[in-house]
C-alpha cells in the first residue's frame, strides 16, 4: 500500500508539472515571440500531418525540430523531456502486445511466441508518432500563456462554450492534481514506517474528495465575486508580425513540403 501511494504521488506530480508548465511562456525565447494564433494553427497542422503518415523519417524530423525549438525557446532539454515523457512511455506499454499479435515474418521466437517484423514496425511507428505529436503539442503548452491561448481560440471563432469548458477543465484538473500531490506528500512526510489498511485508504479518499470539493467551491465563489457570468472574459491583444513568426511559418511550410514528398 505504501508503494502504491508513493507511485500515485509521483504520477500526480508529473501530471501537475505537465499542466502547470506556463512558467516557460514568460521567458524571452523563440516560440514565446511567435504570434499565439499562428502558433496554434501551425501546431494543429503539424499534428494532422503526423497522424496521416507512417514515415519514420518524418517523425524523426519533427522530434528533432521540437527539441531544437525548445532549446532556442530557452527551455532546457532535461526540463522539456521530463514534462511529457510519461505519455509516450504509457503508449508504448499499451501497444507492445502488437509485437506478437500482428501476423507476419517472425524475427524472434520465445517458447512458441513469435515476435514479428510487421509487429515491430507497427509498434515503432506508433511510438514515434506519439513522441512527435506530444513533443510538438508540449511546445504550445510550454510557450503560450493560457490567456493568449484562450484569446486565440476566440479569435479563430471556436464556440465560446467549448473554450469555457476547456478553461474550466484546465483549472479544476490542476487543482485536483495539486491537492492530491500535496496530501500524499504530507502523509509521507508524517509517516516513518507503517502499513496502510483498506480503512486508511477509504479515509484518505474521503478526506481528499472533501478537500477538493471545498477548494473547487471556493474557486467558483471567487470567480463569481469577480463578475463571472458563465463565460470567461479575455482582454483583446494586438499581435504583430516579426521575424520569429515569419520563420515559424517557413518551418511549417517546410514540414508540409516534406510530408508531400513522402506521400508522392
């Protein structure tokens, strides 16, 4: 039970750090100076290109480009990779059975279980696609302020209801994970050696849900006291065109050209 609690605490901490990565957006780096609306459209376009091809070279180009843009955006590689590595790792665990489930030419046999070449290609392609998509999407989350992202979505005529739901999910998910991590960390710091029972787990879950509901209610009341009427307001922002934005558009165009060459 202690190991389970520690594992949950680590997972909650990773998810919390991934969501609360906005501190990078205040640095004066490359992507931070790209127009938020152009950045948003470009990221979605790259993800579309990634999910419509199976070319490993294209995925390698996207991953290399993502890490390069992270560097010039003043995000250290260790911090960058440590924020999103768990998503590709989890996807790899999910897709690994296809090594033996996919029929094809056997490349290794273990007690009658055949690992096929086609299965290895499928697993490798799926994993590389997830890494490329998550690496690119992480750049958007890490280098764009939430207010800029909301304004860009509104500017692109995304239905306001969808935007409001996105903001609420973002805010409450962060609160949920932060509270879970804090409670598990506090419990671990006050415990030396002890075996937890099912009763202890029930009490912890009950206290956790009560604290989360109370905190979420306080957040909602604070929003109401500041004039929240069901729709989030954002200040109008004036985006200019600069060298960073133009070079970013050139990068998107280059990726589209590589994708078209691969598809031909």
